[in-house]
C-alpha cells in the first residue's frame, strides 16, 4: 500500500504550525512520530491534503522535573526516552511501564507521547483496507449510519488503545493545547470524549505541546499492566493503571486511583475505588471488591482480538495483581 498524494509541510516553530493550521486545519493531519498515522493513510482511512510534520520544531521533546511543579514532558518526547528517563522510572514508574509496553523498539524510537495520547480509536471493521471496508456498510466512524461491530445502532464503539493515557490520567496529568487563538490547559482525562467516532476533544487547528504531571506525594505506588496477544507490536486489549498513596508506618491507604483502558472508546477512571480503599489497609476483601468494581466498569464489545468477557476478566485480574504488588511494596 502506498501513501496518497499529499502536500508535505514542515513548520519550524509552534507559531508557524499554528498559523498554517488556522488556515488549513480541515484539510490537514498533524504528524508527530507517524507510526499510527502513516499506516492509516495508506489504508485510506485518512486522506488529508496536507501532512503537517511537527518533527522539526525545537524543544518539543524535552523532559524536565522540578521539585515544586513536578514533571513536564514535551509532546514530541519519544516513548523510548520516557521509558529510560531516570526521574520517570523513580517517581512515575507506571508511565515508564506504559511507554515500555507500547511495542517493538522501532516503534518506541519513533513514537511520541503526544501521538500516543492522540491515537485514533481502533476497530476490526475500521482499520482495514479501503477495498475491505467498501464490501461492508459504511460505519459511523467513516461517515455512515451503522456500527458494524454490533450490527447496527447509532453509536460508534471503536476502542481507544493508547497505553500512556491510563497511566498519565492515574497520575493526574494536565496537557497544553496551542493554536493561533492562544494556549489552553485541561486535565488529560478531559481530552477524551467517549465517542468512538470522534475520540479526542482537540480542535483541528490545535496542537498538543506538553504534558505536566504533579510531583507524587511520599508513599506513592504506581504501576501499569497490559494484556495483548503478542509482546512486540500489539495494541492493548485491556490495560490497567493504578496509583496509590500508602503510609509506610501503618500501611493504610491515603489515596487511590484506578484507570482502565482499551475496553471502550476512552480511558475510564473506576468510580468508587477511592471511597472503598482510602482509610483502610490493602487486604483481601477490599482488593477483591476493587477488582470487581473495575471489572464492572469495563464494557468491551467484540471489535478487537480477545473475547469481551475475557478482556473484562483481565481487568479484574490486573487490579488484583496491582493492589497485591502495592501491598508487597510497603
């Protein structure tokens, strides 16, 4: 498969990129590493007139840590850099684990944090060749009026399959979006719409420039666990990010957050986890209840490898495993 005919644009600054997108946003696609975008263009899922490559813009790949403000990651920082960065390994291990889990080394050297956060949703009936898709009814995500994954309906159930988003949401990350109109900041959790057809709430003229993560308090434990078929290249079929704050003396949990991914159109923070675990020691009854809450929150449909029921089960198993690891780490 070949790329469609495009006009290649390589701005030298965020201002230049913003100015171009102010005039051509509707006809453009913004590229960071291109590891997901370019294959989709070859499949004619996207047919932009302009491909705007941010790779030449300086200082968008920096990783900085400050004891007061916390971690700042440029949107073009590579997954390889994130998984190896000492401060991330020490203070934000779930983020390093998520970057490590993305795929083969070639993908991690090219793929970026910004690209991984802004991934398009995926579906068996969508991520196929143009010829294959034309043999079926046009789905909602391609502008039609049916969901091939569930045989009808008026909602798109394509899956958000990024690894970094659950881990960074668990760590209370914020992002900065830049356009010709100015800059705005929002919680990373608010980036995701829950609509499989339009999964990311970024205006076409906006660019994600950086991610900011608060410094974790003393006693923070975090981890990311991923279920996939192959270890080298596969997107997650279920993912769990867990962040806990545990007192090292009395072993009591003071804060808790569980975020599940790859089982719906957006990453989902599991409701009720904080109320269940805070003020208690992480013991079997509470761990089992937390795992069941997460399993109930997972709502996969049959549009990815692995049965929906098994993917739900893996969410439960991962939460139990992560909370067990937290208990052992104190």
